[in-house]
C-alpha cells in the first residue's frame, strides 16, 4: 500500500509541529527541524515520537 502524498499538506511533526517531507525511498517521513524520521508501514505514517529514528542514524 502506497503512502498518499496529499497527506503531506496536512501532516506535521508531532514533536515540533513543523513540515514533514517524504524521503527518497518513500518509506518514511522526515522532520528536518528535529532531525528525526517517522516510518511508514502499509501506507500509514507512524507519527509517534518515541518510535521515531534519529536522522543521523540513517542515510537520508
């Protein structure tokens, strides 16, 4: 199931409330302000701060 890109217009980072970007593989959302990544599972973004990964740990 693919992520609906139209959702990017209404989604925000739950930690800082800033804009989220879809990564190049389209399997996660990135908050460049907080430098964290939210996984997308079965087309659903997992916007839980405690489950987010640090951007520095990934090759974005």
